[in-house]
């Protein structure tokens, strides 16, 4: 029989007091220790390539991968931040959930443009994210940043100032994204939520880190400063693990990235204004791919200039985009899509200065676009998985939260069959 130190000390004091002939008082009652059920924490490290784990600076992430599951994960096309974060929490590809790009237009709102600061539910209402379904099922949720988590999904925004939103659902607790809130504050915010009393403590949480992606854009994936950003994130993952241990809080961690990163150079630029006459087209977004409209009367000329065999890029009518990209049916996708060779980029005008850096958005099957996936915790057995599509993360999250299987999704839980504990 094992005694805790406090119990042993109390018993010893009682025995000594009895031997001295004095009255014996009952030991003070010991507070019951709460047995905590595992929580699920979805962690996004924006722009984290799986091979960043091979740089020798990630003891915490590599340790979680060794104790749990790890795999390279294919993002959905386009391999951009907002489309893929929404895929991860809805189980739908961008062509179905409607967040088809970081910047986009909608024929139903011809005077508006979606950007990464848009929180009007109109743009997001095609799919409920997992926190909405969890809250409906009585599972409390909290998001320390996640694209779309500040949106009242299902709501409606008034046209007139101050544009109040009626209806809709958000996580029970959420934070508005701000880059100046550092990674330590983000981790501490998650831990503070988990310090709450059980009745208001979240069971599903998200936390989002952007600094690896920022370094990758600024310096390129191979730069030492990007490796330093990877090391810094790993330290904060260690802080999260230490905080969970201190709280006695078991957790199933699902750690993902939205996409990878490829090296870029201003020397590898495809200049649209040199391919197409001024006044013949309009671009919505440029970079690794370009979404274009041919202006009325110029359709034939634009198609002739862009279609066919070309160096470093390929263009299609949206109805002819290769089926493997699962992209091209949504009305928010422009009539013409041009996709550059990895490392090459579209721009409206020639670069004015030489620059090296990094970007993402290319073919989602390109190795450079692969994304991190690690799952570790009491629900997982150690093992390696083959590469899989990121649409399968959503059904995994539902399983961890005890939610029923969702029908009509692009992902399913078969990927994880046999690697979960009973």
C-alpha cells in the first residue's frame, strides 16, 4: 500500500501524539484530485514543411512525432492559407466550402472583394466548421486564432453602419487575430482557458502560429532565419506541453500546417503585362497562380496568348482545370486559371529590384507544398502514415470529440483506422 507524503506525515503525527498521551485529532480532510478527461488541441503552424523536422532544432515536435503519428500531408488546391485552414475544420475542399482563395470575388457581390480580413458571414456560410457542430453537441470550444473563427457562421451582416451581424455561431471563446500577440501569449491563452473550472473549461481548442510562414516568405525555406523560426515554434510547443503537464491535463494534440513553402526569386517572374495587351484582361490574384478575367471583346485574344504549351506555366478555362486539383466549379473562381511551375510566379509588372524569398500556392502535389501532420496523445498509437489529403483531418477531429460521422464531406476517417487506441 502506497501513502502519499501528506498522508504519511499526518499518520505519523497522530501516532506520536498518542504515544505522548495527548488527545488524538483527526487529520484534516484532503481535497479530492480532479480526474480530467483528455482535451483535443488543434495546432496550426502556418507554412511548416514536414522536412523542417530534419533540421535538428525541433526536439519537442520530433518527440511528439516519435510517440504518436506523423505523415506528410497534401494541402488542398490552391495551397494557400485561408482555403486550407477552412478545409481542415470543415472536411470540404475549397471548391465546395467557398473560401477558394486568399483574395476572391463573388458574382453575387460585384462591388466587394474578399481579403484575409473579411469577416462578413456571407463569404463563409457554405460550410459549418467543427466548432459549430461541437457547440451544438454540448462540447465547449475555444480558438486562440484560426482563420474564420471570428466569423458568426450562418449569420447575416447588415448593409448599413455599424453593420451589425444577426444570428450565426462562433466558438464559445475566441480571440481576434493580431500578429503582434506573440507566440508565448498565444500558448498562455490556451493554458489559461484550461485552468478554468470544469463547467466552463473548453474540451476543443485551437492555436495558430504564423511566424514560420512569415520567415519563409521573407527569407526562403532554406534560410537560417527560417530555421530559427522553426526552433522558436518548437520551444513554444514545449511550453504548451509543460503547461499541460503542470495542470495535469491530458490532451490529444493534432498539429498541422496549411501548406509548405518553396524558394522564389525575382528572376523567375512571369509578367502578365508582357503577355497580354493593356485593357484586355483583369487579374484577381497573382503569385504562384493567377486568376484572370478576359474583358468583353478580348476573350479570343487572351485565350490565344495564354493557352497551349508555354514555358514555366499552364493556363486553363475553369471548366478544363485538371480534375485532380478538385477546383473549378465554384462561381468565385475566375474564368481563367494560370498555374506557374514551382518557384515561378506571376506578376502584373516586372520586378523593380532583385529579391529572394519564398511562397506557396502551387500545385498541391508538389513536394515543396507538403504540410506537417503530427498527432500525439492517449488516443493515438505510435506509427507512420503514408501521405494523405488534408480533408481527412476533419473526421479525425470529430472522432476525438465523440461527434457522429458527418455525411457529404470530402474526407473520411479511414486513413486513421487501426492507429487509434480503442
